[in-house]
C-alpha cells in the first residue's frame, strides 16, 4: 500500500497559527531523525550506528523489538526513512518533503510505501484506512512537536 498526504505548515489566511521558516522546519526534521525518541511514543532508544555524509544508519529499540533503518537527509529538502526488512518486520519507506510554492506558504508532504497489500476485500480496506489514519495522526503530531520545539527552543527534552 502506498499513501501520501500534505500538511500545511504556514497558512497566510490564518493569523492564529504561528508561521515557521523553511529552516526551522528543516531543523525539526533533522531533530526527528537524530533523536526520534522525542517524537515517537513507545520508542525506548535509538542508536546511530553510522553516519556517512547525509546518511544515518540507526537501530531503534521498542521494548524487545529492534528495527534498523537508513535515514537519508537531502539538505533543506527532504528526509527519507528506509526500514530494513528482517524475518520479524517488513520493510517500507517514509519520505517527508518540504514544499514551498511561494514565500508565504509552507507544506510538508508525507509519502509512505509499505508492503501492506492493497485489496478490495472489506476487511483489507478497513485495515488500510486504519493504517492511513494512524500515519496521518502521527504526522500531525510530528508537526505539532516541531512547532513546540521551535517555540521553546531549549535543550531537547521530552516533547510529549
């Protein structure tokens, strides 16, 4: 199953939402890549195994489960997470891309590629919608936490 959606970061028509610069959004995305435990509930720890230029190899610990992934940073443009498949976990990817159609607007596009099969079966469709909803809620929370970090601009601590 592939899935994508867009979150508006800056809305020039809504004065109640604080604007963020592209640089601030990028800083938040890098923070999420380097310290994901600040953003992901249930993530016990993250070890950066290697850093080669703009590529991080990480090991994520969720209780007894361990997931390895590769994070590719394209400076001020996008972050791509490739989850490495194992016997216990399927692979997949998430790409977050900054889009700025003009000086006033700023968006963040989330693109998921999963190994979840697409089917017209009612149970499968329901499962797909649940997964999409969970992704969307997680991404909204990511943007909320980046905003919170930018507003407090203190040493990284728990954002939840």
